[in-house]
């Protein structure tokens, strides 16, 4: 495989080249299943309609299973390594959608990975997982009391750990290197742990066979390739089958590169005081032209505008409103200044409301998940 074709789930490029996924790894465009989604699920999720969820593996298999009334579940995970930002929120929005459709949810708090690979402090990780991740999920309206299993990787059931150990037998270091590049034991364990996260819901101990879909950022696809191979190799022994997956684009940071908690000036956190978030947003990169005169004449370029991206990802939920802003910008009638005023207004309103809910949510966290002792 060409070196450039490799994706590193632990160090994704500052700008992911999504085409690679189709070209080298055989994922399918999500657009191809949109009509079936509409027929089977009803209205597609707004991130599906807008092309943010842009690719999949075997999603058609899940649609078939759902249509036949079989048991279906979603597995996804969060690495509690930094504050919860609007990129994480996008995954929670997808979980809400699947929950409404009747999918069981398995939500992984990847504390083992954060410790071993990111080398963070245990107490810090646990605190962030509870007060940033779980609290924000609740505040965003995910109902953790309804058909949801949420767990820390270091504090779960014995059959899950047994599965990690068994998986280790059927993969070689050469295969691991072909997928991930050179890797140390921490990453080997993290990869097998993630495979168990994705596959364990099919085991008898967790209710028996069910179809699985994994909604993740595109940089996680290497883990899915490993997991699918492992499922094949354990089909006879454990009855495991390949999971399906969907891939979303990563939200850009306010400077146009990757949004990440390690670059706080360019991220919007759900706990940012509204005036702080507003200040950051005002400095965001837009698709504006060199001068007002030029912009009136040529129009702006929403495709290259971080503010427009935020509308698409979460600030504007109504498709017609989104189309209106797009057209006004393209037509040179909406300039970046007034447009940012509008975005700031939406963002501040959202954060104020959300943070009120967050306060209440923080008291509920330990009802739903048991934190590890150390
Ligand atoms: N590795 C993922 C991340 O960095 C977290 C994760 C752990 C995960 N287990 C998972 C994601 C299972 C999806 C499914 O964000």
C-alpha cells in the first residue's frame, strides 16, 4: 500500500483527504443509500442529508435488518482526553437519531486508550469523561436510561476482557503494521480493545446476536478494517459478524484546520462562556473576498467558510434557512460581517440554553455509569 494511503486514527492529518477512503479502502458513498434510508427510517438525519456523513460500509445490511425487524445496535466511543467540543456533539446528535428509531446504544468511554496512548492522568481522564462527556450527552437530550449501555473501558464485564484476550490470537504484527504503520504495545492493546468494544454486543453475555453500526469520524476507519477481519476469523467460534459503519467529516477548527481540544483557540467547547465562544467565532476564517467591493461582485465562497460549516453541522437545523444563507452569501448580498453577527447570535443562544441544562445534567451522571476506582 502506498504510504500516503495510510490513515492514522491517533494522529489524523490537520486536513483529512476524504477521497482516500473511497480510492484505497473501498468505503461507499453515503449518498447511494440515502433513498433507502428515507424509505426504511423515514427522514434521514440532517447530517446525512447534508453530506457530512459521507461514506459507509455495509449500511445497507443494517437497513435490511431493521426492515426485517431484527435487533440492531449502535456502538460508538469517545476518548475523554480533552474538553467536549462541537465535533463530539455531532456524534451525540447521531446517537439521538438512532435511539429514536429503537436501536440499542453502546457508548464507550475510552479511558484505557486515553491513559495508554495519550498518556494522561487517570483522575483527570475519569473526571473529564464524567463531567465533560457524559454530562454533555445528557444535556444534549440523549436519554441514558433508555436501552443504553455506557461504560468505561477499564471498568466493564468479564466477558468483554475475555474477548480482548481471545481476539489477540488471530492477528499478526505484520497485519497490524500494514493497517496502522509502526506501533507500540499501547496501540496494539488499544486497537484490540476497540475491536472488542465494537464486537462484544453480539455475544450471548450481552444479549446475543444483533446487527451493529458504528458511526465515527473518517480517521477511525483503520479500526473498522481490523475489526471486520477479526469478526470473520471468529465467526465460527463466537458467531461474530462484521459491523457496519458510517463516516462523518471532521469539523474544522476556526482557523480552517482540524478542530481539537489541544488547540483551544480554534475550538468551540460546549462549556465555553458564551462571550468567549463569540470572541473566537468573530476571528474565524471565512470564504470572503479581498474587498467588500469584490465580494459584492463575485459573492462569497461558503464551501471554504468555517462559519458556514458551523451552520451546516449544528447552528442551523432548518434546511431551507441553510439554503437561504448559502444563496445570499454566494450572491454577494450577505457579507462576512453581518453573517458573523448572525452566527454569533445563534451560538450564544445555543450555549446559554445548553449550559443551563448542563448544570442539571452534572448531578445525574453517576446514575448511569460507574466510574473506575483508580
Ligand atoms: N478510538 C476512538 C477515538 O479516538 C474511541 C473509541 C473507543 C471508539 N472505542 C470505540 C469509537 C468503539 C468507536 C467505537 O475517538
